[in-house]
């Protein structure tokens, strides 16, 4: 089987619109959570989110093309373009029938749907755009990237809620490992910080209401957590067979060595309180990687800052790793980015790659009071340096979808 490596990365996030800015701020412990100013929150109980700032779609795509793209597609195209440039791939020198795109979105073009529904109500059916459906459907990010690249291979848009990024990376890993593709762009994108989304999640009592301190609202594992913080963005990675990467003398960031997926089969939105599905996905990922639990040096947790979710993930880690669970640093990127839904896994995979490269483990910020059931080493508040070789990244989604990837520092 082919070894699979990562050769390019691109990111659009509340912490910055390229990988280096995002990583610098993440490692520094900065928060990307702020007040929502993209719509009026006067009548909303929750007024904060992780908003992508200084993103100029007109400059990137031209005003005419930008109007034909929902924000989630704009993010995905921008991140994919960064990843392409970063990879150094010359599209004219590769077999495009073996080039594919695995990029998903949890919610798709929800703002487009909202805008066009309002237009329908205000001005009638003749004013609804003929591009509504292609702008709205969640596969469009993958489709548009494929069109941009001229990728003739497999194009897939997995929809596994908040585990989409890891699902995409894991399934791409399988395709390349099996020799069915040379290069796959993989990740996720979402832009769901909208009025209706905010209203729904607020009504479900899922969101933090710490409006007076936005930067302190997302606090995974902390005893004072009161819900997650919505966010938006995109994270795209270039996965490539090692043989193909070596032939073109590519810079190699890291190796993908394992992937595990499972279902809770438990509840529409609640994770299993004992973390059974998370445990199985992590166990499968380690088995796929042919490594023992004690070989893992760092865990990037899903950790959304919810009461049950953080407890169940901690329980799953303890069950799988035993006493090693207390030795292995567990970091929670969402404490700084908020929850980017379908984009989270891709962005967090990029952060894990950077950790393996630099030996820096980003902190889990806003750790003030330990909870009895959340008692692992969460790298509280300040980044840490360590000798890192193997890292695991967890992503879990509504409906009980669990996807876990294992990455390794590259060595010949």
C-alpha cells in the first residue's frame, strides 16, 4: 500500500486568513471570538461568534464571480488555492485523472437560502436567482475546487456534521493508500454564523451566553463552560502518495498513518455520555496506524466546550489510553477559534501538522477551574514545547458521527 503524506495546506479562520497567521496566533493563545457585527443581534440572547475578518472576496475572485458564490464556497476556494500554491504542484505536470477533491460542508450555503427566501417573500418568485440551488448545496465547495483545478478524479463531499474535515481526510487517505489516486485536496468549509442558525442553537441552549467576555466564552474542559461558540472558516490539505511526492521533490509536512470512524447510534445531537463511539473511532485509528496508545505524543481534542461533550471525550481518552491518558497533552483549538462546524477538522489537522513540525503544543485557553471529571493535562492557558512524533486529532458530529486521524512527523 502507498504511504500518504501532506504536502500543502490552506486556512481561512477567525484567527487569520492563512496558515502562518492562524498558527502564530493559535500558538500564542489568542482568541478569535468577538461580537457579531454581520447582522443585528439586538434581540438575540447570544451576541458572539468566531467571525472571519478581512476576507475580501471581490479582490480574490472579482465582484461578478464573488456574487455567484456563497461565503462557504468562497472560503473553500481561497483555502484550496493557498494549499495548491503551498504544495508546489504544477497542474500541467500531473495526471489530472488521478487528482481529486474531498471537501465537505455541514450546512452549505445557508446565507444564500436566507437571502433568496427573503427576496421571494418581498418581491415574488420571478426575482429568485436561478443560481440559488448550485450556490446553496453543500457539495458545491468540492465541485468548484475540482473545476478550478481541472481535477478529473473522484470528487466527494462528505456530510458527517462536525466531523466532516476528518472524514474527508480519512477517506482521501484510504483512496491514495489503495493506489486509486495520486493527489487529493481534503478538508471542509462552513459559513453558518447567520441569524437563523444563531437563533436555533440558542433555543437549544447549546451556545455560551458569556457576551460580556467574548474571548473567555469558549472554555473546553473548564468547570465554568456554558456551551460552544459558533464560528466559520475553511481548512484544506493536500494529501499525496509518498511516491508521487518524492518524484516531484515536494516538501513533505507530515504523514497520515491512521483513520478510524464510528457511529454512536445513540442520539440526534447528544454524544454518548460515556464516549463509546469516540473510544471506538480512536481505537480503530490506532489499529490502522499499527501503533500502541503509549506511542501517541499529543491529542487534538474535539472539545467544543459543552457540558456533556467534554466529559464524554475525556472518558473515552481515559478508557483507551489508561494511565497514559494523564501523560499525554490534550489541546483544544476551539478554545480560541470557536466551533467552525464542517471546517473544524481540516483546520485542526493543520494545527496538528504545525505542532509535529515545530514541537509547539497550542494551549487550551480559559482554564480557570478544574472539573472532577475533566482532569487530564489540557495544556492550560500557555503553549508548551515537547518532542512530538505522533499526534491524534478527534472530530465528532451531530448524529453520532466520529472520525479520528493519526498523523506522524515525516521521516524517510
